[in-house]
């Protein structure tokens, strides 16, 4: 007998209704604030402070409860920066002998209570106040394990291409939120984090930077400039594929150092694909070396990669500090990368070279084929791009996020293109903005934010501190290698943020460490991004554009080539830091 089609939806509906009923029966996850009783001859009491974790990072959305003689008188939730302020009225007649208690609760942390007496308060007139900062210790509860398992499963789906990476990241992020708001509503220890915290985990600076540059590049594509650049590059290299690759790698590295690697690859990916196609070369054999070069070049300066910006701000390191300490190392690494590329793709380059019988004739054909066909739009585009680059380089002076520069440039150029009727807006929105890439980043940020919220990154940082034992060489080695491995699989921005106080502490307590540990963190976080296709933003963007044009590479396929070079580059860093110990 066949089951009627209505039965399965009915069962699902009943199950959801049952879960919802349990949630409401349990109070709906909400808790009413204690009702304030009218107090005659009352005095105003204010308790404020900041809730921090063991790494001195602020703890948001922690519940702070104030009790007076065992009676709950106030309850607040900490802000994103961990700050809280509670106000309540106390009976002046019993104030002198009153016992107060401050209790802090937060999922994935051990609850903490701090007792104090009325004598601990400062007062002025009828107002009493006290500042109480609280440090919470991590607790590996159900939320930690659920977030870790979901995170690992999402990466397995991505790595083995069981699902498209965007869908896998979306599934993981949705599962985190669903568990938080269903099971977590009934049992708070299962709550991973709130919707607000999930949204806050998305780095909109990165999202809008990518979107703005995608629009600029998309409009410039309509001028033929990328095809023309392919012709010029081929002409400069005199038709030799490997020298052409080295020239492009060097240009990519230098540009990444002074812009950033994501912007650089957005600008150069189209050029690289055109060059590869013109040389009968698989574009991936050119794109992978370029993206590796972009991550190496971006490491050389303060503004080349986001982890460097974070480290420079935290440790008060200047642009020139980074250049002096890391630029020469990056040059050495680029030389090694050139040799590595020759060994890995040398045969492919030779095969592509063999398909060209007459270089001069082929160069002439490219010159005729790859022309700039909209000079007015190109002129507008280059002016806007120059203005955008100027804002990139000077964004620190304006105290402006780089995404604002990208969006401003995109808005201006789009307006010009629309007014002059050079671009179809609908086509640009549909084709030139890589929506799957942007969505992947958003969901990936939520995934990483979940494991950061529940303490996985903090556990790794604490392990480094524990194993190193405060010894310089061990600390430097652990920071370098753990940062590299973690950055290959986890976004390096939250990991770097977690490591900052650890490295700062070790730099002060280890004799002679000076700034070397900071360089170890920067090198590990930036070079480690070369390890996998999702290790760095530039990787994701480049391969996303390539995939949209029909050139797809798998997670494992990228890793087979890139991960060995990442290991080689970290070994070079290890030797460099041990021998030269840059201050």
C-alpha cells in the first residue's frame, strides 16, 4: 500500500509544531528582566565595566546579573565591545550592610561571580558607582563541539567537491544558525551565536571592496584594454611563455604590495586569461603562479594584506618597518617561486611555445586582433581607477575603509558609463559581479565567526602559548607554522586577531624577541594563504572568475600544487627568521 503524498508533509509539520511548542513551553528562550520595586529613600547605583576573555578580547552578548542580598536587581547584556552598564535603585536604609554579587554568563565560557560590598562603591551625593572588569575562561561545551563539527564537515564538502563551495558554506552557516535558534532556544548551552553576531562576523569591507572592483573591472572589459595588455605582454616577452609568466608574476607581486592582493588579482585575472588563451596555454597554469605571487608580494608591506594591517595597528609597526623586515625575504621567495613554476609547468610552457611557429607573425596577429575599441570609456576608466588607487594608498590618512574607495570608484565609473550609454546595467549586474564568490565569502565569514565565537581559535592560541613555554625559538616556530597551517584552511583575519594578544605577551616576556614574533605571525598568516584555494581572498576571487569563464580547478587540484610551495616558503621563512632575526 502506497503512502499518501500528504502524510510526509503532515509529519514534518507536526514535528515542527512540536519543537515550537517545546520552545514556548520553555519560555521561548527569553527571560524577563527583573521587575523593579518601588524603593523609598532609594539611592542610584551604577555598576559598569568590560567583560574580556583570557586573551583580553571583548566578550559581546554576555549576560550580566546584579544581585543585592541575593535579590536580582538588574540584568543587562554586554555590547559588541564587551562593555556593560547597569543602573538600579537600592534602599538607603540597608545599603551599609548590603552584599552585592555580579554574575556573568556566556555560552562557551565558565560562569563567573564576583562579590562586593557597599563600601567598595565610590559615591557622590545619592549616587554610588563602581567599575568592575571581568575576565572569563573558555569552556568547551556543546556549542563548541557542534560548531567545530559543522565547520569541519563544511570544509570536507568543499575539499572533496561534494557540493559547490558556495552551497557548502551556505549549508554550514544555515545549520549553525538553525541549531542556535531551535535546540539553543530550549537548551542555551547549545546556542552557538546570535543572528546579530553572525551578521557582524561578515567583513563587509571585504565584500564591498570585491564588489566595487568587480564593477570597475567589468566596465573596463568593454574597452578591450585587457586584450591589448595581453598583446603588449607577449610582445615584451618576445613570445617566450616562461619569461612572460615571470614578468607577470613580478608585476603582480609589486602591485599587490602597494594596492592589495585581492584588488590586484581582480585587475589582472582577465589579462592573464587572455594571454594564456592567445598562447594556447591552459589559463590555470598562469593564474595559479600569479595568485601565489600576489600573496607573496602582499606580505612585503603594511597595506598588502589584511593581517599585516592588523599586526601593524596592534604592535605600532610602520609601513617602513614591514618593508625593512620582510621585503627582501619576499624577493627571495619570489625567486624560489619562479624556479618552482618552471619545474611544475615547464613542459606545459614548452608545449605552448611549440604551437607558435613564427613569433613575429603571431605578434602581428595579436596586434591586429587585440585592439582598444573604446578609447573614451577607457580614458574615463583609467582616470577613475587612478583616483581609486590614490584612495587605496592614502586611506589611512582619511581614516577610511578601502571598500569606500572601491565603491566610490565603481559608482563614478558606472554613472559615466550609463550616461554615455556605454554599458548595459542589467548585463553588468548579472555577468560582471561574481555573486557566487561574494556569497561564498559571506557564508565563510559566518562559519569562521562561529568557531571563533565558541573558542576553537582561542584553543589553538592557548596551545601555542602552553607548548612554547615562553622559549624564543619554540615560540617563533610554533607561531609561524601554526599560523600558516591555520591560514590555509581558516580565514586568516579572525585567526590573526586571536593571536595578537598572545604574540604581544610573548614579545614582552621573551628576552630578545623584539618584533621577530610579529614577523613570524605576518609571514605565517600571509604565506599560509597560498596553501589552499580558500586560504586567501585573492585565491577565491581569481578562481571564481576563472570558473565563470569555463576554467575550473578543484580544491584538491589547487592544493596539490600550491600547498607544497606554501611549505617551501614557510621553510624559507623559518631559516630567514632564525638567521637574520629581523627586529
